[in-house]
C-alpha cells in the first residue's frame, strides 16, 4: 500500500506543478495531427492498428497467464518475462487507444493534463523496459556462464531487487523528464505533428531555449539506453564464448535459442529508442519520426510474445497446457448448460403431460 501511495504521489506531484505552469502558457490543449496528410488511408491504417493492438493484448496476456498458472515456470527467467509482458501491455494501453482516436477523426484534441499523463506513462514503461532487458541479460549471463552458482547468484532476493530497481528507475526517469518538458512555456501553435504525446514533437512547440534539456536528453539517452545496450552486448559476447565451449550440441542449441529471442527484442527496442531520444530536435522529417516511433510503439509489444514463445520449448508447453485448460473449462461450461436445458425441457414436458 505504501509503495502504491508513493507511486501515485510521484505522478500527481509533477502533474500539479505542470498544471500550475500551464497558467503561464497560452496553450490549454494540443491537436494531434496523426496521418492527416493521408486522409484517404486513415480507415485502413485504423483497421491495421486495431488488429495489432488486440493481438498485442492477447499475446502478452496469454504469456502472463501461462507463467502464472504453470508452477515450473516460477523461476527468474520466466518471471522477468512476465514482468516484461506486463510492461508491454501497459505501454500499449498508454499509446494505442489515443492513437486509434486520432485515426478516427480529422481533428483530435488532447488536454494539457492528458498530454502530460500520456508522456509520463510512455517514459515510465519505456524506461522500465530498458532496465528490465538489462536485468534479463544479466540473468541469462549468470545461468549460462555460472550454472553451478546460478541459484545463489539469482536468488529470490536478487530477483526482487532487480525488478524493483527497473520499475523505480522508470518512475524516476518519467517524473524528471515529463516535469521538465511541461515546465517550459507553450505560446502556440498547439499542433503536434505526431500520433501521440512524445517528447520530441511536444518539445518543438516550446517557445523557450531548450538547449539545456537537449544536453540532458543526450546524456540521459546514453545512460538509460546506450550504456545498458553495450553492457547487454558484452554479456552476450561472454555468453557466446560459454556456449561454444559446451560439449553437448543440444545444450548449445537450447542456449542459442534462449538468447536469440532476447537479442532480437533488445536490438529492436534500443535501436529505435536511441534514434528517437538521442536528439529530441533532430532533422528527421515528421513522417520519418512517426515511422520510427511506430516501430517501438507497435512492433515491439507485438513481437515480444511471438519471439519468446515461439523460440522457447518451455513456453510452448506452458501455452499448450493453458489452451487445454481453457478448452476443458469451456467444455465443462457447455456440458453444464446442456444439462440445464435438458432438465428444463424434461420439467416442461412432464408438466405438459400432467395437463
């Protein structure tokens, strides 16, 4: 309860500060332009994005449920994956509903507070994912390079600390950056040439000197994105050498399969996020910025469940068990309904015959 209260306070305190600052700005709401340059394609894009969003929710929810119900998966590797799926669902929920609204109307407005909240949660879940992927790389490094001491290295206490560190770091990054962006004055125009409230397009509307913030953004991107990415690459170099020394071909294949999924996810996330946040006021065209943002807003939450489930035998077995449980549950419910219908028909027939 105290942790939840602290998180709420961390969110609403900067929001209150930003709202006070809003009184000094002439902008009270923003207009999200989306793909207004291509109005004839918006219906098709809406349909594609809606399908992607639903598949993302179902895929990640399935992973969360499978790990929750399968006791054999209650180990750090899969519990990290479960946390990652929670982050992906939350990240998609922070972006996709508003994006779908933008694609549904020619002119979509979002309030000052709404834009603040969306940017805050994008940074929170995005930052948390960066640190979680780093923790997952450390877990794989310990499991493959130090198999005998792995249970002591990655015990329950260490696992909880790494997960808590990832979430708290995400909250701190979101609080600092969002508060700083919305402390600037917005004098107009108020049109955000983007699909959602992300730092770079919002920063373009600021009518003040943002050079200090850009230095922070460059430094923060190196510390939060590039540095963990380099550490992950170094971990996997060590893992690669350890895998090549394995005498068993089956063991090498299993280790490669486990790590290949993680490397794919890491490359997608860190690559697109670096391009977006390393230079908030970059010279890329608005269309290019939208495509880069869509790469990590749409593709990564969609692909992670596929990457981790299709390349992992234990996850496949857990998903099959989950499907079997769902089928059995539906069968039991169906049989019960048929029994109730038969009982009702029997009573009705008996009463009719008495008459």
